[in-house]
């Protein structure tokens, strides 16, 4: 399968442009469960330009009623990004030290259930929750430090590239 570069700069620019607003091309899920993963998917798509239209297990959005579970669901996005094959952005879970702008972070509760996705827009020289900055929806944030959130656990998904 052909593998192309993921454009982190375009993805980060998109995240900062739409962090405190809504792109009218996409439905706002804030009132029906949250818009965080929808926003992260938009950022990933801006940097990858490739959707995966495979029913159920793909990653795509054509309308509010025609989208893959991974476009808007926290655990489903993780499962999609860390898969082995198929079109779209592909990643791997990494430690905070290996996170980069253009990657994804997700929070878990005390039971270990992941419930919130954020898009990483900046990482300090020595990455820590104080200098990893994210943009997100539902509780809209622009360049917010991970340390300013209340969460039990965080995981990082490094985007390795895009399968076409």
C-alpha cells in the first residue's frame, strides 16, 4: 500500500483556526455527546486528505447521518488509528516524550475508559503535561496545557503517516 507523509503543519493550522469556532462543513455534536473526536478527526483529515469509506470500521464523514463510528467516537478513533492496514492516517500509541504537534491525546477516567480526545498543537523541548498544548471542542480550548485538565490517565497517538 502506498504511504504518504502526514502534513502536521496543515493539521495544526486547522486546529488553531477552528478550536474556538465550528467549520460549517461538519455537524456540531456538542449537544449530543460531545464534539471532541469530530474536531480531532477534522484536524487529522486536514493533514492527511484521505478518508477510509469502509463500512463500520473505516474513518469518514459525509454527513451527520453518514459517518464512521471512528470519526466521532473516542475508542473507535484509537482503534482506527492504531490498525495495521487500510486507507487513512495511521498511528501508534507512544509516550509523552514521543508526542509531536499533529498527534492526538485522549483522557481516561478512573475506570480506565477513554472519554475525551484532544489535538496536540505544541510540544516543549522536554515534553510534560505543562508544555504539551492542545486544541479541542466540546469544552473549546486553544493552546491549552494538558496539566490544566482534570483526568486520571492520558494516552498519546503519534501519527506515522497516511495510507492511500
